[in-house]
């Protein structure tokens, strides 16, 4: 028997789509009136959400949530929101973005904006560090963004300043920063205004990094309490984040009759478009769970890179003329069959499957 997903309560912020709801409608909270008139999401909280989400300005009863944008929820250029056609009710059209993935996208954008602004006033310092892989360099930018500021500090004072803020190997960061200050001789106009922007972006990057780490720890703790966590983590290409995404997107595994139904829900089963004498026409499905497909596709793609058996299977499919995405979907289908077997037999994945007992 496949056990249910009762232990995953709390990992998901949005429930599964209401069965039979039109146009992918997930929530229909009713009218626009609410006694408290308090926004559903507090902008100062740790709840990751799109900046333009109506949940930031409206109570729970004041907006709808749908799976994806469509003509049924037209965009209003006057205020930048989408509304229902009939009742002019604000609509959230990207519920899949209201998770830790959005935080990662915002983090990359902040890095790019910070580096772009720094290049305009202090290109030597921008070339000296790989900021996305060096937290100490980002900490440096919270206090020093210009050529003159670094020159005023000097070696020993800058090293002490970095060490006080918990930077690992502060002497190495200090040497690279001072060398960058010596390599550039010209102070560029407008650097004071740019320095404030760089400082704000550096602080936002550090805060967002801490939030992501905190959410991932919380996610891992909740995942460890789920009964099917050992089975999922034993599979090739499956880590804590993808396992949590899969459990949230799939819900209760016992709701799927077979592994074919599960694959169909993930959009990995072609749909027949034959009619009359036109037979054998299979096309890509249009109605399926995008989050579920994403989790399975990424797990299969990681397995192709890091596990020999999946890599050989992927290579065979490519040799047959399949594109990369089609070959990865074939690997994902094989992993779905493997997952279904592991859940049915309640055991973890092993490279060499256990020997089956023979009847006497």
C-alpha cells in the first residue's frame, strides 16, 4: 500500500487545485469585504511572495488565486494587477512563484544590480571578487563602496573591521580590496549616490541569504518528519529541496491509482489527438501540474549527470535521435516506475536490487 502524505502539512502554502474548477482556479474567497481589512501577507514577514501580489495589499477574502495567466484574468496597465473579467476582483496568477524559488530569483537580480552599479564607479573592485561565491566581499560592500573610503581605512583597520563582522580570512579580503584601490587612480562622478545604492543592495543580499538558509533548514526539518522521506532521498538525483517540492506538488501518493496516472499528472504522458482515420497522433499535454513536472524533471536531469546507469540510459535515448528534454523525460518516467516500486515495497533505493525469495 502507498502511504499518504499527511506528514507534509506545513510545507505547502497553497493547496492543490479544486477539482473541476474553471481556468485553473485554486481559491475563490468570495466578496471584497473583510471585517479586519488586514493584508493576507505582511510585507515585513519572512513569507516569500511576489512584490506585486494582491495578497500584500488585500485581506484573504479580497483576491483569487489561479494556476497561470490567461485571457480570463486580463491585465490592467493602470495599476499593474490582473483582475477577473466579471467582478473586477484582483487575481494572483503566479502561485508557484510564492515560494523559495522567488527568493533565489530576487537574490540573483540583486547580485546583478549590485555588480552593475559597482562597475560604474569602482570597476577594479568589481573585478577583484566573485561576489556570488564570497560572502566576505558582500560584507565589505556594506561599509566601503568607493575608492576614497578604502584608502582612508588602511590595512590593519580594514582587517579588524572585517574580522569584527565575522568574515572568514579577513586578511585575504583586505589585501584584494586594497590592491583594487591601488589599481584605480580616478574617482568617478556620482559615486556617492552609487555608493548608497550598493550598500543597500549588499545589505539586502545578506538579509535574503539568511532568510533562504532559514527557510531551507525549516523545510529540511519538516521533510525529516515525513514517513516517505528516506525513500525519496535514496533515489538518484533527489535532494532535500526537490523531495520537498515533489511531496508538496504530488500530495497523497495513494490518490494515484498507478504510476501511469502519476506520470500523466506530471505531464509526462503524451495525449492522443487522433480522430476517425487519423490515428497515432500524440501531442504534448496542456493540462498538468507544472510544479510536479519541474521536480521530477530536475531530479532526472541531476541523475543523468551523477549516476552512471541513468547517464547510460540518457545516452541511448540521445543516440536514438531524441532531443535533450525528451531524453530526460524518458529518464524521469523510469524514475517514476522505480519510485512506485519503492513505495509499494516500502524500501529504499539500492544500486543492486535485493534478491526476491523463491517459493518452496
